[in-house]
C-alpha cells in the first residue's frame, strides 16, 4: 500500500511539471476484476510532450500513456469594420 501511495505521489509530481490545457484521466486497473477511471482536476490539465510520456512510462515501468486528439472547431466568423465600410447607404 505504501508503495502504491509513493508511486501516485511521484506521478502527481511529474504531471504538475507539465501544465497545459489537456484534460487527463487516470485508469486504475485490478486485473480480472475492475477498472476505475478518474478525471484529473482542472489544476492538473496537461501539456503532452515526449518528456512527460517518458517520465510517466519510466515511473510505471511500461508504456502507460495513451493520448487522444479531438477535432479542432473554428469559432464563428465575426463581422469586421471593413465589411461595414463596403455597404452603401441611401440618404433621401
């Protein structure tokens, strides 16, 4: 149990060293029994990098990091001042 706590504390230290905007999830597995998925808190949003992956995998002793990318979405186009200048107004 102390070994597990030590590993989680070291993992926490590693993740804090890579702050960013990506959500992180921790999968806890008990082989043949259960899997629990925890979303990391907002203050542990991550920047995924080769260094972070190497450190986490090294700590755990196997390729534990899995990254997923989602499609980027564009913000709605805003009308700009130039568009308004092109309009003609009739004054009677």
